[in-house]
RNA sequence: GGGCACUUGGCGCAGUGGUUAGCGCGCUACGUUCACAUCGUAGAGGUCGCUGGUUCAAAUCCAGCAGUGCCCACCA
C-alpha cells in the first residue's frame, strides 16, 4: 500500500489530526454543522479544573480520557456537545508552590510583599496554564478552548462576590471566634475537610489535678486549661461537679472548676479530662456550653504565648518536653503510657496542625446541607457507583459550619471593608458548573447547557467539592448542577501504592504518550477502568494499546487495498445487500457488529469504560481480523463470482467504517487518520461528527 | 469506633446462578511473498480466600471467618 506505512506511527499523525480538529471548529458546539442545532438537544460536561500547581498526572489523564469518550460519543449521536475546559487557582496549594520556588532564591513571600508576590503567582499561572492545556491537547481531548475558564478570571470573581454577598445578606455568613485548625507553616486556618489524620505512636500522660487525675497526650496545652470535665454519672467524681478544686501546676498553685458533661467517656483514661477551650474543638464546645474562659497558650506561629510563663516562646514540642520534666520534678506526673494517637496534619504541606482560637468567617451549613441532600434523595441526581451516596449523606448529616476564610495572599479577597483574608479555594470552586457558563449574567450558554449532564471526578473530593457544587447549584440556579456524578477509580502503582511525585511512584502520562502514542495511552488506561475503586496501573496495557492501534492500522490497510482495487465506495451508514447472497461468514460478522454496537452503547452510558474497551478489542481483533478478514481473502479470490467479491468488499468497508466510529471515542487520532483516507460516500469533514451507528439487525 | 470495597491461572483484571471459568501481559512450540513478527497457528498454566447454608445447579445468592485496601469520626 503506497500511502500507508506498514506500522502505525502516532508521532506523524497526532499533532496533524489535532490541528485538523481545532481548525474544524467542532469542539465548539456553536460551530457544529446545522443539523446539530436543529436537534435542539445539548450535552455538557464541565471539566474538573486542574490546580495550576503543576503538571497533569495519571488521575487527570484517566479522568480526561473518560470524559472525552462520553463527549465524543454524544457529539456523534447528534447532541450539541460542550466540554468546557478550565483551571483552578488552588489558593493554598499554589501559594505553597510559588513560595517553594521563592525559597530556592532564598526569599519568602514577605520579602516581596503582597502585591509583588501575587504578581509572581500570576506569572506562575501563565506558565502552567499553557503546560496543562497543552497536555490535554496531547491526550486528544475535544475541549472547547474558546470557553476556557479560570477561577480567578474577572467574570468569575464577580460571581464569587455575588455569592458571598448573597449569603451575607441572608445571614448565613458570620464572623466568629472559634477554635479552628491552624497550619503554622501555611499561617492559615483550614476547614475540617482540609485536615489529614495520621496515626502515630504517642505518650499518654497521667497528671494530677489535685484530687483528680486526668490523662492527656498534649501536656503543654494544660497551661490553657480552664476546667476539668467528668461524666455526671461517674460516681468517682460526682462529688466534685460544680466545685472548685485546688491544684498544683508547673506554674504554681491554681484553682480549677469541675464541670459535668455527658460527652466525657468514663472508660477513657481516668474518666476525667482537662478542658482546653482554645486548643481543642471539643473543649471549645464545652466552654461555650458551660461558659468557660478561653486561654490561648499557643500562638499563630506555633510557639507558646506570653501567658505561658517561663515556657513562653518555646515551640510546642520543646514546651512539652520541659513541662513533662517539670511535672516529674514537682511530682504531679503520675505515670505515662504508650498510646497510638491520630494527629491532624495540613492536607497541603503535611505540617502538624494546632487547633487554636481564631476569628474566622463561617458559612452556616444547616440549610445548605438540606439543599445538597434533596436531589440525591429524590433520585434526580445519581451517583455512579451508587454506594457513594451513603458517605455523602453521612457527611451532610454531621456537617459543621464551613470555615471559609483563609489567611493567604493568593485567592479571592473577602469582599468586605477592612478584610485582608481570602476565601477558601473551594468556595469559588463550588460555583464551577454555573460560573463557567456565565452566571450571574443570564447567558445563552446557561440556558442551553445548565444543568450539565455528567460530573466525572475522583472520590477524594466528593465532599470537598461535589457536595458544595450541589448546594451552590440548588441555591443560585434552583436546579441541580449535573444529572450524574461519575466517580472514577484512583490510579495506584502496580503494587497498590499511591502514585506520588515526591515518593517517586508517579507516572507521567505525557511520557507514556511519547513512548506509546496518545491513543495507546488512552486505550491502555481505559482498558483498566473496571468497577473497582482502584486501578493498579500496569504499563503492559500501554503495550497492548500500541499493538491494538497497529492492528487497527493494518486491518484498515488491507480493507483500503481491496477497496482501491475496485474503486469501491460504501455508504456511510446504510448497506444494501442481497441477503441471499451472504455467506455464513458475512452474516456472522454483521451480526457481531450489531451486537457490539449495542453493547458498547450500554457500557459507555453506564460508565463501564473498561468493559467497553475489552469488548471492542475482542470484536475488532478476533471477530473482524482473525476470522472475517481471513475468510474475506477467500471470498475475494479470482475463482469466486464477481458479485460475491463486490459484496465482500462492501462488507469489509462497512464493518471497518462502523468499527472506526465506535472506536473513535477511545482512540480518536488513529481512527480519524484512517477515516480521512477511507473511500466513503458523503464523507463528513471529520469522524468527530460522523453519525454514531445504530445497533442495526444483522444482514 | 462506624462505613465501604476487594480476595479468580506468574502479574494485572473480566465474568454476578446453568455446557469443558475468560482477557491482556508473560511463558512454550512451530510458522516470515501475498494487511500486520507491534503478527499468525497450536499449547501449558486456575480445587474461583476459608467454612457452612439456599438450589436440580454457585466463582456467581445468603451467613460466618480470615486477609488486604479505602473513607468517615471532637477517645481527651
């Protein structure tokens, strides 16, 4: 075959084909052929915006491949299809990344000052914007670049401010002094969802408080104690409740109130606990309930405050050591026990968090949680897999008010006079499905594409992001943001470990594309997207994908060669054949084709990407290539009747064309390249807008 | 402490009641004029975690047990 090489070379094809697609304009739903608009049915997915902190990883690649399968199929089915791209400013994560870069230059953000620092982040954003969007293009994603959004765009910021003032006027946003999670490294508050708990061995210290002994893992916070709490039913301590006990502390003699509260677990430690309202969430609640004083002994910088006596200025760890030493000295440390404790860490920098008393802005969650639950309860919105609903409801049922202020520089400034804090990055991300479509303006896009159809995302941001998008959509649009939520598997290493750049267990999808080609990479990933929660990533599957592409290529070469011999053209969709002349092989392949089309359709609609990939592979390789192609060689030989020969050629082309169509969402580049060369009547500009095959009956 | 998921040939996974349990990668033997050696043909390899139950029939449904992983939670 003179114009097709013996092996498929993705490098010669991919950039060229992507340019052809971009030039066609078909990524943009407004530029699709007229037939699309007439059908008046739209299909929309907004991409989960990657953080601008770096490059895309395997999770992004997997998610992008899944979404591209969905939108390419819908586009071919005649839907006016929009897949909207975008990026998240990712407040804390990006600020950390830029600070890290500054550190290499020996500087901190304070050396630059707020204005210059933010300017620097925008430079960073520009760089990674191009990298990330370029990587989506390499993967073959059919995203409408003309609608690319960023969570800090001017229009988007207007939406954020409007949302803030809406809640504010409703009285749902309030400022309060509360004990919150504080990251001493990032110097900011964090919401409950931004805390990662890690189990670590610790020491449980039994300390004498006058007549009562309490147990704690954090003796340094005892300087901030303002009460001792016991269970009112506890006969050991009943007599002390509401009384004041005299105690000896490392700072001298003191008095301590004893309170009774049923939240105290009698079976833990000694059954008595110290109450440190400023440095423990539970203790804070007790202090509100019982009207206790709040003494802040740990500062924003993670060091003991001036009211900590001789320990002032020490780090928490140093103070702990000193206090334990001193307690031993004065004989109030009864004993210690080894204890496994889960410590709270920052989800962005891993630093141990200090609960501290701080003035922050909160969003009331009571009504919003109700809004978030409703559409999932009624079935208007569905989760795939359904099992995620349980965790979703559990979180909403127990959710506390959302701490939305962050003491960062990079982000949306809180739109109130005199406020220097910014909003939690998820506050703006929560508006993604409608703010990207133009809200608060009443745009054509909103009318046409909202509610969107599918949200495809990872399970770790279900509550952090998905739940918040749902109540935001319900509150501001009065409609669900998306009809279906697809929770894709997490990509792990072959050994079942988390993929992480810093651990050296990461896998770069762009390198895989370099090595195997984009189609092979996509197919290799999708081939592994089965029902489980995780994928143990096997690079072997990229090899499989590459071989499969080569098979598609060569089978096409064979079919094209036959077609060229007789200059035969097939109809794009319909095939008129004389059923009586069909050989058993003809009948069988046509029947299999009909079956596979139906099956692939169902699999994609129910997000069974791996099953679809397996089936399409088996059909093409085994049914079509191994069996029918071999049979066709006999049916095409010189000693058979001319009519059989023609018919065989027709069937070859017909099956190939339909195979290309159903393969296209999975391996878009190679199928487009072949489509461009295939002799088909009424050929479209691109396979992207060819008609998705109907599961027709066999021959 | 609660919840969820998983356990099938060397490795990674399909298969959710019915003939000899499949796929990819790997492995063995043979085969290169005629689409493809990134290939073809043939083949080796599994008591489907364990125990009990339901059924004419179970990898597949139920119960218990064991192992692995994940998520949630204010045990100080």
